[in-house]
């Protein structure tokens, strides 16, 4: 009898908590801050998820999005962490590599990477480097031998457009002239079309999942030179991975270890986070709602139409990874900061 009473009491408390959280979100609006400019794959993913997410959050709050580009999503990350209230109503999609800035002791960082409320990511990603096909650089060997390195566009540190070329310099002996300060992916694409820059690093999912990447791949306007994933991408099966090239060029073991650290943002994918201090039960509901939204037939149909390949990562997984990456030995931190130019 006592066990029955305890079970009923637990059920009552659980239902009361769930009802309370549903009441919290009912009639409320969740704001999703996108740290990128409009039009890029990160922006499109955040908007797609937001349209369906409300269906799976108790209380069915409205979900709106707001672009807040700047400093490779640093502006958005600082806002979510330090300015926005940690009540579960202010979330955001930020760069998966911002922890580089924290590990480098950058004074602009106003967050602790491990203490974000990690909600989820719609996919994991893999870095890649592409260059205009009409440029004199037909291969990485051409770049290695060049007297004048090619110009590559990037928004800034903490993004694949910056850290992937720097890693290639470190482990493969290449050299790039990185032009920083572009507001977003669309701006870099336009710069490539105009000839302001010749190359850019990004992700395979962004390249094959939106324009102009799809058209560029079909027409051969650009050539993909290397991919950061552990295995070749079937959509560019003739393109080697950085791991193959490190074996070919006999990259020292320490360089390979650095590659492992610097390529870890791919595991974060396109992370959606909240500020520290959001009540645990709200974080749980947001995480569960996110994963359910990622299985919504309409969202999956939209992803297929866009050429996306959803591969959601749970908030629990991201939280564990976040704690791991910010705990690095001094020698790794020192060399990483050299690679990143800090």
C-alpha cells in the first residue's frame, strides 16, 4: 500500500511539473537568434526547424527567428549567454567553433562554452575547401608551390572558413591569404563570383545543400580540393580527405592530433543553444521537442527538397562534447593558438 501511495505521489508531482512547464510556454514566444546573415545554410536550417518546433513543445509557444550577425557569431553568442534571459525563451544558432576563441583567451568572449544550455543540432558537418576552376590553382600542390597564395574569403576566426585553411597550412605546408570581415556565406559567394577572392572553406552540407553551391558543382565553376571528414564524400568521390593527404605527406603525429581538435566543430554541426541557468526541465522539453521536430515528415520533405541530409545530434551529446573540448593540455592550446593566429 505504501508503495502504491508513493507511486501515485510521484505521478502527481510529475504531471504537475509537466503541466507547469506547459503553462509557462503557453502564450509565450521563443526567440531564436541566428548568428549569421540571412540566406546561408545555417540561417535556412534555423528557420526550417523553427517552423515545426512549436508543435512539439508543451504549450505550443510561437517561435520566431532574428538574424544577429557579427564577429563570426560572437555577437549572438555573447547576447544569448550574457544579455538574453536564461528562461528558455531566448535561444540561438551559433558557430560550432567559437570555443577556439575561448581557449585562446580572446577578451571579446563573454561566455563559457561548457555552460551553454545545449539543445541540439540538425546535422553534423564536414569541412571542405573549394576554389574557382578558372584560377591557376588546380590542386593543393599548385597552392604549395605558388609565389603568391590565393585569396580566400571568410567571416572571421571561429568559422570553418578560417580554421580549416589555417589547419591545411599547418599540416600540409600550404599558404593562403585569408580576407576576413565578410558578414556571411552569401557575401563570400558573391565575392567569389566577382573575383574578389578565389577560394573559401566551408562545409559539404552547406555547399551541396544550397545555392550557389549546387549550381557551382554542376557547372564546375569551382573545384573542391580537399575535405576534412574521416572518409570521402560520395558527392565528390574523387576529392581526397585531409587524413589521406596527411598520410601521403607524412604529417607528424602531433599535427594529426591538432587536426583532431581543430576538426571537432564538425561534430557540433549547427548547434542551437540557450544561456546558462535555464531550468533543467525546460531544457529537457526543448531538447525532446527539437528531436521530435527533426522527425517531422514535413521538415524531412523540405530537407530532401533542399538536398540536405538531416543527422540530428542530441543536446546531451553536445553538452558532453562541449565539456570535453574546453579541457585541453597546455601544449595543445599553445599550438592551436599559433595555428589560428592568436
